[in-house]
C-alpha cells in the first residue's frame, strides 16, 4: 500500500520506518527540513533500539522516502497518518492541538475524494469528529479516523511491529478495511484488532495512560505510608503484584513518572473531562499528578536531611538524567528536576547518564556533567540514584566508597540491591524502606523490613 506519515518525531519516525519495513511504500513528511535531511541520510531523531537498522534498510530499498511538502503527501497516497505532537498548552493543562489542526488545514486543499486521514497523536476525546467535519468542509468525500499509538520509548520498534493490540476508531467500513490492510501482517500474527468509533478510540489511549499513571502513583503513595508506618514498600509491592488481579508491572515505587506522555496526557484528560462536564469522574487524576510531583520534592527533602539539613556547599553525585532507563529523553525528567533543585539550594551537583548527557546539557546547562561514574562520585557527600539504568546495578559499592567523601546513597528509584552497598559500609536510604546504616544491626534480608529505622522518620 502507499501511505504517508506526517510528523517524523518519535512516533512518526518509528511508524514510517516500521510501515515501510512491513512492505508499504511510505512517504514521511515533516515541516522541519533539517529533520527530513537527517532521516533521508539514515539518522534517526531519537535513540531507539533497532530504528537505525530499519531506517537503513527501508531507505536503501526505496520503500521509505521523505519530503517537507503536504502537497507531495496528498499526491503520493490516499491514506495519511498524522503523528505530530500534542504538547501541554502554555496557558493551562489542556492539549495544544495547533499542529494537528495545521496538518488537516494543509492537507485539505490537496486531498482527492476517498482519502483517509488517520490520527495517531494523543488527543482529547472528540477531536477526530471535529477534524472530520473541518476536513469535509473543504475536501468532500474524505474521512478522519483515529488509531492511537501505545509505543513506549526504548521499545518503540518492537511495540510497533508486535503491538499488544491495535485500536482503530472509524466512522465507515471503508476506513476499517483500509486500516486492516495497513496492519495485515499484525492481523495474521493474531494481534487483537479492536474496531470502534473515533471518540472511544481516542479515549482508550488517554484512559490507558491514566490507568498506568494511577498504578505508579498508588505504589508511591503506599511508599509514603510505609515511611510513616515503618514498613517496607518493596515487600508490599511484591506481595500486591503476586495477585494476578493486580499484577507486578508498573508497581515499582520510586521517583515517579516523567517523559513526554504521562504527565501531559493525564492533565489534558482532566482538562477535557472538565470541558465536557465529567470533571468529577477524573478528579483522581489531579491526585495522581500531585502524588507524582510530590515524589520529587520528597527526594529533595530526604537528600537535604541526609546532608544534615542543608545543601549549601555540599557535593552531590547524581546517577541518571533520562526520564527512564534505555532512553536519552530528558523531557519532564524527574531526575533532572531533583538535580536542579539541589543545585538551586547551593549544592555542587555532578550528573552522570549513559545516554542522555547531550540532551541534559542542552536542557539544564547550569549543572555539571561527566560520563564516568567514579568521576561524578569523586569527593561526594551524597550519591543520588535517580534513573534506574541497568549499568548502575553493576556498580562496585566498595570501590565507589573509596572515592566519595561520605558513603551515603539515596536510591530514589528503589532499584539497586541495597545489601552489597550496606555491606561495603554505605548508609542506604530508599523511600518507603528501612534505612540501612552501618551502625544498624545486620538483618538476615534487606527485604525483611528489619535492620534499621525508616529512611526519613515522619
Ligand atoms: C508511556 C506509555 O507506556 C505508552 O503506552 C504511551 O504511548 C506513552 O507513554 P513511556 O513514556 O515511553 O510510555 O514510558 P513508560 O515505560 O510507560 O514509563 C513511564 C514513566 O513511568 C517513566 O518515567 C518510568 O520511570 C515510570 N515508571 C514506570 C515508574 O515509576 N514505575 C513503574 O513501575 C513503571
């Protein structure tokens, strides 16, 4: 099939490359000429496992081509995917739809009757219906459908080629048939295909993100309760997750969620619900957001406490800048938020990250960066573990203890094994878990809930 993908950022670049890889003739379109030039020479806009190889393959085969023109797009195909961003509006919590609207307005004069425009961007419920009417006004015989994207950064290619489900919101049998043809290899592989109306499809995406964000904030709220009750959230989480009705995923307590999706999507959902008279139904999302942002403040408070009450003149080593591991994305990164807060309170902050240093430097030039963990920890009064990279689990606590000034670790991600750090003489503080200090009596197991006072007694 011939298709176009308009917007070649995270979602669009991956979608365009993967659709070409499964055999379609794809034209990727973006207003950003630099991005199009980079893509045409095989350079992906983001660090994403597998994407470079697929780009090289599909560009070489000629199945992926690129352009900056919407007129080219309209001429190249009759099925167009919209993958432009829907950021948070600068004047409030709602989604900014100007880029989606601009694509519709730019395409409208060029489209032929029978064309299908398929939105993948995350949008407020009702957007597809509104855009369909807007498009039909200037371009009769055309249609808008919605096919939300569920890909996660770090596994975007895999999530696109082998999705857990496909959801399409369509207003006609023709639109459903087109989308079944686009995703034919996935349907042959028995990926569930859920066909519904466009508004329900839009809601599936925001409701899925809202549910996952709620699960994360729930376990973080439980970590707060564990701190107050002198209990252990790691054991609590494992025990909750063992119930098949609950399940263990997205039940990892820590510094909370960040990135380009969850925070803005739950706010946009709440804003849209208020517009349509359903504010009360999603009031929980405001609390989810508050709990999430509170984890950053609590981490800063704990760090200050561990430093004896003040950051001023103290050296703080930060492990992690990306919003999550296996990503170089620092957008709304909880790790950077904590690092900046410590720096603003007078700490000398040195940041390490395996992939995100360039993006972190560009976003927070006031911090100091280094690509070597021992260098970052040199003479540190406190080590903050803020992004759960696998490589941090392989660190040698004994050799790091020799380079720091004071062997105190705050594992805000609750993802390091505390026992080897403790054995190597470190004080280990994990939110929601008992404090392990060298003076405390050894416990038989770090997850037993014994062996020390709580990280920050309330
Ligand atoms: C998310 C959704 O998963 C995806 O379906 C949607 O399309 C875009 O938003 P992504 O932002 O890439 O994807 O990251 P994800 O892996 O879902 O993690 C989101 C955040 O939650 C990260 O900051 C992560 O560190 C945090 N998280 C995740 C936790 O704090 N605890 C957990 O148990 C899981």
